[in-house]
C-alpha cells in the first residue's frame, strides 16, 4: 500500500529522518482489511506509516520464557488468551524495530486506530518539545482518568501526569530510552500489555498523557485481543479466579496505582516550582539593546540585576 515508508539508505538521509517520528502500524497478516481501511485513514490525515507485521498469538505455544501463564492468572485474575500474547509481543517488536531505525521518536499504532484531523500536528508539537520531558506519552486512553496538568500543548491540549489508571495501547509515542527500558523489563509477560507498560515508577519511566486524546479505537471494530482463549492453555477450567485468588491481583494493582501516583509527583512538582520561580523573577524594564548601551558608557543598567 502507498504510504508505507522504508528506512533511509544514506547517512544524510538518516540524520534527516531522525528529526521525524517513525510511525509504526501493527497489523496481522490475517487482517488485510484492517490495513486497507486504517492505512487509507492515516494517509488521509497526512501520516506516512510503516506497516509492522504483528505477532499472531494463535501460532505460539504460550509458555516461558516469553510468558508465564500461571503468573498471568495470579496477577491479572484470569486465564491467559493467545491474542493477548500476540498483542504484547507485537508492541515489543515495534520497539525493537524502532531502535533499529535512525529515528529518535516512534509513534506506535494498532490497526483499529482512528485519529483526529490534527493528530500529526499534535505529534509534531510533542516531538518539537522533546515530549515535554516525558519518555512516553499516551495518545489514547479508554477513560479520561485523574491527572494533573504539567504543560500546555498545541490546539488547547494539555499534557498531564496521571494519578489513576487509564488502560489502552491503541496509540502512544516514545523515545529510545523508553523503548530500551521496556524491552529490558517486560519479558516475561505476566499481565496484558496496556497494564504492563503503564507502570512509570516500576519501569523507571516518565509517562505522560495528552488530552483530549487525539486517537481512539475505531468505532464499530472489536480488538483482536478479544479472540477466544487459546486451546493450548490448560491452567484452570474457570476463566476468572475465585475470591481468595483475587488477593494477589489486588496486591499487584495496588502496588501499580501507588507507584503511578508517586511517579506523577515528580513532573508535577517540577512544573509547579518552575512556574512559581518564574513569576518571582524581576522583569527588566529595558530592552537588551538599551541595557548594553547604558553599560557601555559606564552608567550601568538602570534596572535591578536579575539573579
């Protein structure tokens, strides 16, 4: 399909491409209709993407070292499904592909994504501002969540540090450091990807959210994650755990949420302190040229020194 980009072949091209984010669209070989529909949609928004062949969980044997089915049941509270493993490994494959490229930032999209008209502009603003000092910025979430604004972005959007959980992995942008940390820490799989990668304190990542979200799952489409449970997974006849088995699930999620709130304090406090300091700094009543002119004749600046 037109619009799929390839990697640069020259050093000059590599330098140029590093200034632009790499757009990766995860797509399974058995879902060509999704590639056609979503690819056409992205091109209409002016987004040149690269198709990434998704990992089909139905072709895998769900066992260590890639995944720990018993740990998944313990920490997520139900039996593992093959499609969830495929989704998880597809996102890690996207990060590997990103690190093998010349780009400094990567936008990862699932093939059921729908983006707003100014999506590319919002991404360009994030890149121009180095993701506003975050390592990864969520471009989609299944719920607004509770967060604190740390920056204003383009088109009246705000970048927030979230205190509560916002699930979903349809669209996000990350830098190379975030990709390396995820690859180093997210194997083996013990929870779905959208639970695993959004743990800022545990992964040592600064994770932000841009709201209103410029992307969402396409209306009327169901995710490929909702596929039936894999026949080869024989952990328990019941899909969900019983009451007492939920205790490890609650403990894992409590640790995640406490860590998320703690991690959010860092960027929030830095932003608040900087703005307070900036308001207190005295403002010169003269232009730089006037100050230089007055200083050159020995009279010195007529405004108080700053600092």
